[in-house]
C-alpha cells in the first residue's frame, strides 16, 4: 500500500515537474496589432504600429535566444463589434498571446472585455479613454501611452490658467470624445474656468461648418476639440476658413499627433498647444529610433506617440516573459509580472505600471512652431512644460478601478 502511495506521489511530482519544464521551454509568442489600417486613425496607428511591433521583436534580442515570435495585424474599421470579433478569433483560433495598439476607445473597451474573458493580454497605446484603468479596468489590460486625464490636465489646465477661462467643446460622438470632454471639463473647472456649451459630431465628419458656427456664436475664448485624427485636422482647417482664430478664439487640439501637424502644415497648425508623451526629437535615443522607423515606413513619416507606445510596451512585455523563463500563456500572470518590474526603455525612459494597469511616465506640453522657427522637415514642436510622471495621470486615490480594492 505504501509503495503504491509513493508511486502515486512520485507520478504527481514528475507530472508537475514536466509541466513546469514544458512551460520554461515554451518560447513561442504571437502578437496581434489591431488597428485602424486604412481609415480615420490609420496615420497615427495603422501600418506604423505593425512596424513598431516588428521593431520591438527585433530589438528585444529574444529571437537570437531561440524564441519564435510572430506579429500579425488586422483592421477593426473603428467598429467595436468588428474589433471584438477579431480578438475572439485571434485567441480561439490563431492562438494570439497579446493584442497591442487599438486606437478608438469604443473598440478598445470591447476588446478589453474579450481579453479578460480569454485570459489574454491587452496593452493599449492608441485609445484615449481613462476608463480603461478606472471603471472598466481588468487584470489583463495595461494602458500605456496617454489617456484623457493626461490630455485634459495638460492642455486644459494650462490654457485655462493662461487666460482661456471660457470653453466650448466640439466632441466626437463616441466613448473617446465623451471621456475627453468629461475629463477636460473637470480640469477647466478646477482651474477656475467655465464651460459655456458644446456639441457632438459624428465620427469621421467632413463638414464642420454648422458645429463651428455654434462654437463661434458661444463667444468662448477656447474651442476645445475632443476628437482625433482626421476629425481634428478637418476642424482646424475649417476653423481657419471661418476666421475663428482671427476673431480672437483659440483652438485647443486636446489630442494632436505629429501626423496631424504634418497633414495641416505649419502655416495652419502654428501656435496650437497640446500634450503628448513622446516626440521624435527629444533626445539621441528618440532620434535614433525615429530615424530607423522613418526609413522603413513606406511614406517615410516620423513615429507618433502611439507607435512609440507599441514599441516601448512590447519591449517591457518581452522582458517580463524572459524573467518568467518562458511564455506561460497566462495573461493575468504575465501582466502581474509586468507590473512588478520597473519600466525602462529608450523612448519613455524610466517608469512604472500601477496596480490599476496605468503606465506612468512624464508628459509634455508642446506648441507648434511657426514656419520661421522650424529648422527642417518634421521640426514641428517646441517644449513649453514637462509634467512629472506622478502628476500626469489619475492619482491612485482617485481611481475607480476595482483592482485597487483587493
């Protein structure tokens, strides 16, 4: 009887050891870059995010250590149901381990739910809603690059304190726009300003004339654009045609990317204030990465902060997998390891991931240069202020994330 029990125990130990050995030897990873590949947000994410993911794989050094890492991509068409279906297919059929990028907050929130259900990993660099690390946080999601709290407390607070104390919002009618208007309103009121009104517009609007007329009639000192990508550039171009800035109103691009400034041109974009967490010309490391990125992009554009976030976040993910000794294919376990380890990469420097999944690092208040100030191609920004990492994002004591209650 004793020998039988001993044999059973030995078998259990051997099985456990074999399972651990198999995990330690599992060095396969599949990355899914889910983005808007051809529409409104394709310049700020899209093919550039896929390239950034591939560059992170190469620079991680893991393939030279025997790891097999694949990157696949798909277009969510800015539709939450499409994004959710792709995520489900990737986990169930294609055996994807991690989803990155995902601009469009509505899509991101839908994908985050699928990722939690499948115990995968979701590192979002493209969407803005701060709800990803607040009311709708999960143990499987990390929000990496920026969010609506950061944008609001950077640009919104700064403009209000500098005399722009009355606001009118033009807001994209979906999750991101609502979150950005909400967070900016809070920041404006806290800085002593007032919100005189606002109006929502459909995603991917080509004609802003009726919306701009209402903004003009409000007499607000600041017209806040709670939108992104093509919606932002269209609104700014048409505002110039309507003479809003000549009439004394200031346009606040609450979310602006270098791809937007490039599309607008300095003549139109000059003087715009905005907040970002990455700029290609910040230091030698950002310049080196950006030059390599630009050389490999078909249209030779510089990376946006979304592209930088995809690259940076995957480098940290790969460090966590190496620290674990292999890929456990257990999303919550890997995310927990990523939170445990301090972050440090060439593009964002040193930082950390908070328990609610919010990656924190400094943010920067920029102004678009005038044509005479620019010294060459892509020399678009001048730095006005640096917002320390511990001030740039939602304080933990104000976060509504359920993970903080445990």
